[in-house]
C-alpha cells in the first residue's frame, strides 16, 4: 500500500533533502529509519528537494509498505527512531498511483529576514539591517505573479526542460522585527527563491531600480539577478495536493 507521510525538519545538520554519495541528507536519514522499522529496504519520493541548510515546516513523501499503518501506533515508533531534527506529523493512505512529486499542485516557501541582530535567530533568519524601501519592493514583487520564464533566477547547468513557473502568490509581511516573504508556485527552479529574495532586496536597498528589475526578469540571465541570500532563513511551508488522491 502507498502512504503519504507529512514531514518537518530542521535543515541545519543536513546537506539538503536528496541523497548524496558523500554527505548526510534528510532523505537518507528517513529511508534508513523506515528500513529499520519495516525490516526491508524502503525508498521514498518527496514533493521536492531542498538545498543544504533549508528548513521544512511541511512537505510530503510517499512510500510503499506491506502493512496497514495507523497513526496512533506508527507515529510514535517512527519519531522515536528519527533524530531530534526530523519529525513525521501524519500518515495518510493514498491511491496506488499517487505520487508525492508529480501530483503536487503547488508549493509554498517563506524567507525570514530579521531587522535587528538577534543571536537566537542565527541559523533561522537572515540579518539585514540596511534601510529598505518596502513600497518599491512590493511593486517589484507584484511583477512576479503569473506564468513567466524565470531562468534569470535559476542556478545554471540545472537539469530541467524549461524555466516556466506559475507564481500564484508573492508578498511581504512585517511581523515585529521580522520581515517575511511568502511565495507560492506550481514549481520552483533550483535556487530560485533565494535569488528572487536577493534581487528584491537590491530593489529595496536601491541598488537597482524597478525598471532594472523588469529588465532582469526578461533577460533569462542569472548573472543579471541579485545574490543568493543565505539558505538557513528559507522554509518550505506547505505542499498542496488534489483531494482525489487520498483514500
């Protein structure tokens, strides 16, 4: 039977989600845990991969197992074996052909910026103290909405067939001394959110104008966009699926 597992993790100790030959990934740790519990090799497929240091509030992976799983018994078992940086929040039975990656309708990320130096937030938020013109940043953010070619915000030499993404939501929220950028899309390119935030910060700090931001969007040239802001302030916060895949 196929199950969707909701997972949350602190990305600090790991080299991203995806398995790597010479580094510890979240996927490797979870697969080792499931293999130990079910006493057979278990492979998992996630809704997407996160880079080194990126955190996850909520995402999903699917796995095929030979027995009925009820949350009351299996959540404590799995979480007792997983390290303190990783937790399983729910287990849901899905249709046999459901796929955590390809059935995802959209994904949401948040990027957290602290406006004051706060040692408690080290590894959890990006400290940026310079003045920001939020009005102009918000106007630039609005230009992201809709379906566009976002090659200018993608890592180079990436293995994708195209760079078209449909941005359904992009906004800034001020929460005390924390500035939170939220973005939702049907798909994201490698490094895209961090590059978007870095370029929007360039707009807000008046390194580039709104017109230049528009030109960057059209350029399809990663060299024209801003820096990749640090990974440890980025959070994958949600993945949405059609209700029809769940049993």
